C-alpha cells in the first residue's frame, strides 16, 4: 500500500481485511495475514508529514519506522517518553499504537495513550476519518486517538498519527539493587514508588539467583549524582535483605541497560513474547503460578504494572507436542488476568487446536475475555459490515 | 413526549424528597456555570446508590425519556444543562471514596466525589490527584470524567483522561460494563480513554479508578512582569525551547491583572503582561532547574521579577490567577469565558488578532491563559442589560473560536463542547468526522437519550437567555477557568 486511496479501495473491495506494518509482532501480523482475508502491508506508507520542534509535536504516516522517528527527534533533543518498544526489530508507529505498546519510560509521564493526540484512519466503509487534532490540549469531540490505542486493526486502519513529544533529559542514572527474594524486592519497590523522587523507569526481573530491581532517574547532569544518592538511600531503606547495590552513571552503559529492555534483547531465542498488564499486588500469585510451569524468562516493567513474559511456543509433554500458549491462556484465566501474544505462534496455529474452542479462546488474546457491550457497539458503528476482525 | 408515566414509576423508586418535580425545586437545576442557558427539567432525581442510578437509566430508556447526569453543575459549556421534559440525575450523594490503596497508588471513587476531596484523602499517604480545574473545591470527579477537565497543571501530567485507569459505567440503556482496570497498562482499545470527555453521551460513570501521584517535594514559582503581551509570549517560547518542563506556565494581560488585584488582592505588579512559571519535583532538581529558568527569564528583559519564597507567597500568586475570572465580574456586569487552543508558536498571532477583534467590536477582552499548552481563555466583557450586548459578545467569542481553528488549534482545551460550542464542532471537523461521531453515538445510545443535544447537534435548540453570573460565582466559591 503506497497511499491512503489504495487502502480505501482495498477496504471497499474486500470482504475481510487485515493489516501489517513492520512485522515486529508476528503473532499479530502473520496470523492475521494467514487467515482468509486480504492483507494490506502498510510498511510503504511511511514518512514524516510535519515536525515542528518548537511545538513539540509531529505527524507521520502510520508505516513510519519508530527508529527513524526517534532518531529524528533526538537531533532536536526530543523524545517519545513512553519508550516505544521493538523499534530495533522494525516496529512502525502505526503498529505500536494498534498494539498499544509502551516501554519502561512509560512510568514517568504516561503511556502511548497519553502522547497520541491525533489520528487518521480508514473505517470499515473505506472512509478516511480524522480524530483528535494537532495541538497538545484538545477536548473537542470523541477521543478517537485513545480508542485506537490497542485496537489491533479491528476498528479501522490507522494511516496517520500525531504525537506530542517532550524534551529529552540531558542525563540519566540507574540504580540496580539485588535481592534474595521477591518479597524483599517488593518492599523496596513500594518504598521507591511512593517516594517523592521523580522516577523515569522502574523494572525488575528474576536472575539466576535472586531478583534485580532497576530504577532510572533523569534530568540535569549537575545534580544527578546528588539525586542518585538520595535514590540509593530510599532503595536501601526499604529492606534489610538487599544483597548489593550498584549505580550506573556512564551514559552509554546506562542507556544500554534500557535499550536491552526496549528491544527485548533479553528474550531467549525461540521463545514467544507475551504482554500481561497487572498490578504489583498480583505479582506473588503470578510467580507462584509460573513456578509450576516451564521456566519462563520474564521482566516486570512500569513499576510492576506490566509483565513481559518469554513463553516457549511448543512444549513436549509425554512425547506429544503441545501448543503451550494454551497452557498460558488457562493460567491467565485462573489468575483473572489478560495477556496478548506479540511474538511466537498464536494459539490458532497450535498443534492440537480444539475445533469447538470459542472465538475468544483463539488468536493472540489470552486469559480473561475482553469483549464488552461498549466495545461491541463502537465496533458496529465503525465497521458495520465486519470487514476487520471482530472484537 | 409524555414524561408523566416515567415520573409516576420513579415515584415508586424515590421518596418525595429525592424526586423533585415542583418548579421551585427544579429552578436550582436550570443552569450550570454557563448561565446564559437555562432549561427546566421535568424532574430531578437524587439517587443514593448505583443501583438507583442504573434503574433510573433503564426506566428512562424504557419510557424513551432523555436524561442528564449532573454533579455540582460547574460546566462552563452548558454540559449539565437539563433537557426540556427530560430527567436530571443528580449524583452528588454518590460521594464515597470506596477505596484508597496507597501501595497501588489508586483511589476508587463514586462520581459525586469532589475533586479536591481525593487529594485531601490521599495526602496522609504522600499522594495527590493531579488534575486541578479552578473549580476543584466544588466540581465532582464524574463531571471531570465526562468533560476531560484540565487545570493549570496539565502541562506536565495531562488532563483527567491521563489519570483515569478504569471505571464501571452504565451505558445509556442501563447495561453496566467495566472499562479498563487498576493497572497503568491495558489490553485492547483504550475504552476508559474513549469514555472520558464524551460529555455524558456514552452514559454515566458509576465508579472511577483514579491514578494518584506522589506529592512533589517542592515547588518554585516565579512571577515576571513584561511591558507587552508579546514579550511575555516570547518568554514562554524561550522557556519551552530550553527543554525545561514546568508544571505550569500562565499569562495574564493588563485587564486580567487589574481584575485579580480587585478580586483577590494578589499584590501583582501593574504591567501590561504577567507570566507565571512553576517548577515542581525533587528539591535538588528543582533548585538547579530554577536557576536555569531565572537566567532565561532575565534574558527576556522583564520589567519586574518576583519569586515566591514561601508556601504562602506561592498560594497568593495562584489565588490571584485562579480568581481572575470571577474577579473580572467586578469590571463589567457580565462576561463570557472562551476556551480555545492554538499551536504554541501561534500564541502571539492569536493574541494580536483577539486585540484587533476587541477594538473592532468595541468590547473589552481580558486574557488569561495556560500559555504552556496554547490554551487561551479570553474573557469577553459586556453588560447584559444593554440590548443585543450578549449577542455581540457571543459573535466575538465565535470569531475567536474560528481563529483557533484557522490557526490549526481546537475550539476547546478543557471546557468541552457542551451546549455552547455545538455549532463550532463542525467547523473543526469535516462531515465525515461528524458522521463517525454520530454513528458511534447512535450505536452506543440508539435512542440518543444520554445528554441529548450536547456536543453533537441534535434535537431542538435551547433558548439563550441572559441571567448573569452563577450565584456561587458571585460569592467567590467557584471560579471559571
């Protein structure tokens, strides 16, 4: 697809339409494009339409790679504070919005939902519709930009996006603390997230032995050392069981820590990636549930509000290949959580798919079902003939 | 539309003191803070719990009677104006903070909870609720949600929608749905985000989960006076370009300064323009940023600079700013508050044009605005006793909105479309957009019962009459922003 009018024609002419961008989330895009539907590749619909650094806003076509945009912003000392993930793997702006993805920096100023201020989309009738606007504050009309965050191409096809951006802090520092156990870590987490220290990112993960907590601050270099010391004190005060504490101030090394997170480089080769929103209080139950399953690499982000879970595609049980995302689906249902598979094989392609499985038990969505009457009614208005995958 | 069978049924649900039908009782609900509009409802119900709200909505749907949910009635766009022959659902008694979880930094509240009460309840835990509309001591969270309310401090942390994580909602036919949850992150379309700011058209929020933030360690506030609005505007550009991220950047012009002096005795310097910049955060960071800010401000050649040295001085600066609107009432018998947004770099152009319009209409306009995000609040002064004065003030207000659209901005930054700006929404959006909004609305509310006639053009036009400022505003209890 090279133009919006091509997309409009395709939507008007097809019975069923799926979208893909950079292909960095194959569990969403590949699966969609394998079903009996016309698949529209939006990776050619790219480029910046308008970037005014003094306005702290830009407008770009949906297929624009995130990496190209962040490089352009960096030239002016600006950035997308929600740290869009998977840029290194070719993620596009449109795909990032449709999948509703924010990275670790989301902790400080908000997620992708808080920075997307305007959109254009092609609806199920093939019309290009505008939502939101180009100014950072706008309360006029329904907030279509927010509706399309996480919409997975099922309400319309995003063609153009307007974001607000922020000035990038001039320097960062990260405190990394190691703990023997999760409960020690959660004690420190509570202390640090309730403190008055302005935290840019708060992540943690199990290591070979024990757990590590990473806390990032940013701002003027002149006072960063002093602030990092204050942060160390808060982290240390939260628990008596801390094994070690280190401070990363070398800018390249420090940035490397977080680049690994954004690009999901920590993910083991051959495992899928599942995104699971939760709250810190749910984590002990999640850990207990996971301990009974196969070993899963994982990382908790956004102060314990998000779990990135590496999950093997297939497991052999008693010599029979099992579609393991099915196990995870059941596990999340038991926990009352929702997840979405981004990388790996989505459940429909599983080795032993139950024919009688309900719709909501298929595809990249795992755990507690999502549908509700509000969403159904919205979808019926924007896509009356059901050309996009139904919600 | 015969509303009597519905009222008859409601009388079985509500005691007489919670089902108001007498004209004297209904009068108090005829207007909100946009007093130019008034309309009498057929009845006002005062539910005490969510079940009563849901049942009332179901009944309205069944009897085909439109309804308006209302909190404290502080809407500046006529958002809570009653519908003729419709029902008003007054939510003020659903005012419980159901849960305040300091560890998760959330508060779960009913819609009638007053904005400021959330921060007061969170204070012992070192937390607060960030959105701070000027009416925060009286406005309710339900109304904030419906209109995506802002405030002086949205520059850094955003408006209401940036602070709502989840909610339980009664759709316009009474079906109850859960949107979002307690996590900062979610899966699927951002439905809480879509509901916030829908101006009551998608139904009534029954329970709202709010995000709380740690109270900033410290604030540093500076007030700088300039010999022209243009110079103050240039200072804003310099501050924004520096990469500093203040919590608030505000500008007031000479007329607004005069009003604030008369109204709140803020002790402001007399000058053509005042700039207020506030930094917030950790002590050491704010100190360092503040010296950078002061250097920047010195370079913009202010005629006078004052720094708030104490919490009292800070409070006084803000009191003057927040009271400026109501205080304008002392300069003229009546005024209209406009709320438009322009790209930040076009602020100078916008102000020059407003000046020109003011001169050509021969109508005084005071300017108070959230300069950091380009949100203008021109106050158009008039005397309602003069024949045609209101209409001419409205006409000028309309030209300001068209100017905002022309400059690539918005017709509302935080007050919403409501009744007031229905005619202007189609100037900002094309027919396709208006149709898409109408389609979604019809699909969510097949009978267009929920807050019918607001935001989207529909039904009969309401009467525009002049009634002067809101009594609470005259008393200085509520402020327009």
